[in-house]
C-alpha cells in the first residue's frame, strides 16, 4: 500500500483500523512501515482516497480467507494466525486437547451433577425468599450423594429474544416494536441481524418497569404459550409471529431460510454454478456475491466477466449493499439496478447473466442483446440449480430464548450465604437447569442465563402481574458442596419419600 501525500489529511483513520499497527501518522501524514500485508482495511476507511494498492507479488498470498494477505517473510497476516516461514504460509500455533483447555479455564465438569434429580415444575414458590426452597431432594448417583434444590422462582426482570428466519428487512437496530392493545404499546426493540435471521427483544428491565410493562409481559407470556402475536416495527413492517412457525411479514409468509450469504452461496456451490451463465450475482443484504470475481470461481478457472456491481466492496467478489425492501433485503428493486458498469470489451452479444436471491425465491435470467441485458426464460440447467439451492435451505421459523437472572433473592431458598452459591455456579460445582433444560450461564457477576424456550415443557412458565415471570429452577450439586455453601441441610428429603407423595 502506498500513501498519496498530497491527498492525505492526517485524519488517522487508517492508523486506527490497521490490524498490524504498521501505519503511523507523523507530521499530519500517514506513513506505512514495513510489514504491510495489503489487507486494505485502511483503504476502506480513508475519506480522501489517499491510499493506493501496490500488491507485492513477490510475497506469497495467504488463501485462508477472502482478504488474501501478501505476507512478507517472518511476518504474520492481518489475522495474526498465518505466518510466512521461509516463503511458506503456515498456521502458526498448536492444537490443544480438551484436558489442557479445562486446566487453562479452570472449570470443573462433574458428571454426577449434570442432571437434576427432580425439576422445579409444579413445586411452588418460596416467598419471602429467605425460607428454604419448597423441595431440597437427596439421591445417590454413582455412589455419590447429590442434592437438588428446586423452586418456581418469580423473576421481575427478564426478556424474550425472538429469532426470525427471514431475508426481509424489518428495520435498523434500536427501532421500537409495538403491539396494539387499547392503544399503541411499546414492548421491545429491534436488536440486530444475524446469519439469515433478524433478532428482536421483547421485555427487559426498562420495558417491564415502564407504563407499558404489563402489556409487554402479556405478549411474552402469549409467545411462551405458543400463541400467535401481531406486532409492528417502528417505520417498518407488521410481523405475525408464533414460536415454532414460519413468520408472516407484511402479510407474506416466509418459506425458506438462506443457505448462506451471497458469498457463502458461491463458496458452497461454485462447481454447480460454473457453467450456468457467464456471470451470476447473488443479491443479499448481508453480503452480495459476484461470481466471476469471487475466489471460489477463480480457483475453478473462471475468468472475470466484465460486469461491475454497486456496493461497498469488502473483498474480491463480496459487496455490502444498503438495506431495504428489495431483493435479498437490499435496496435493489429491479435486479439489473445492481450493475454499476460494463466493460464492453468483455461483455459481448449473447452473454448470459443470472441474478438470484440466496434462497432462490426471486431470480431472473438475462441475455445481452443489442447493447443491453434482456430478460428471458432460464434454461433447464438454471431451474435445476435453483431447485437444488432451495433444497439446501432450511424452513424458515420463529424461535426464542428466555433471558433472566437468578442471582438475586431466589438464592435464599438454597443457601444462607448467597455469594457462595453464585461462586459455586461459576466454578462448575453447582449445575443450574430451567425446568430440566440446561441454559447458558453468562460469565461475570450474578447468575444470568439464556434458555431455549422451545425445549421447555409447555405451560411451565407463569406470570404474576407485578409483572414477573415464574419459572422452574433446579440447583444440583454434591452434598459436600451444599454443606460448604451453607445450604439448608435441615430440610433435605430423600427422593423415594418425595415420589411417594407425588400423587398427581
């Protein structure tokens, strides 16, 4: 990479993003030191076009990712994983066994406490919380005495994160989500987009404690009960969602979840795509793929077509387009609008072009005639490929995780020393389950968890109009751990005693 000193204003953006820290701003001008690998991160952020690529082909190219670093000898690439050792690109580092990693992270996994003896479903609530849990049960597992303390704990602060499998654009991060319940009620917000999905959050502390808190809680309960809820996104579409079913967005039922982004689609199916058309564009709001420029196509010997497309170029054959209501969640309404320019020395009469979404839901086939691309019926080979593409897509559906915290007063039902319980959970000495389902426990302070609600027994979550959600919780540990944390030893009951009383 070379700096045009006349254009450089010394803003320092290139220095900020350089992954190898080889760019320094000196006397208000960028200077590139030795070790540049041509990753082009600086090129993407420079507002003055002051950086000029100068690929040093004497350095070997790393092909581990789309960046394609040119790594000087005895230096690392941009990711600091791959290394040029005497002209050969190698992965610098070694593999680790599971036993080594366990020692590094100092987490004890104890098989005898992985599963609870009983669940907290139906046991009742302890309130005030300093009293022992409704049931603290003892049983032998592999000759070890194991304790499970269970309760149905009221959680004042919780949320549902809803994952909606769709390429439809539903709005930018932070946009509010409403339901109409005797007025327009704020129940959540748009979080982000993930791979092939949109994520919205319903509830949370700030929403549940607001004037619309009870409405948000009711919507959360309806979703947990498997009911369909109609909601609206601020400046966005109407959503009809039911956990486990396909979403309906502005009256259109989504059918398929993408097989991958536009670039991944090319990476997966390049051999199938090679002879379908002279050029293929995969329109996608995450990464739009241009086939003939993509490394996968180059690997197969495909020559550059002479078609150039709009968007912010990430790496070869990969482009970021603005989000919108068009094809693949982009702002492209007419597929040919994605073309920015054509090299007429390469684009000749009869050249073919396929433009499709990642799911193959919308597609168009064109042939270059009389100086422009004209749409025509795709040949059978293209139809077969699009069917194959759709076969490799999963069915679109709505899923959800419940997020809550049991690092508060709920611990009082287990122990007289709550901090000892918290520490034992993070050390792996106590296993938390939610209605028998093992959640993910957040690191850091407290006991915050995420659990997949589709795995939980239906109707095992209740709501009190504080608002709070009552969920079944199990704390399972060895008896010696229970004693160490100051557990309620005096109320332990044997499992067979509990089972005799369990007549329902």
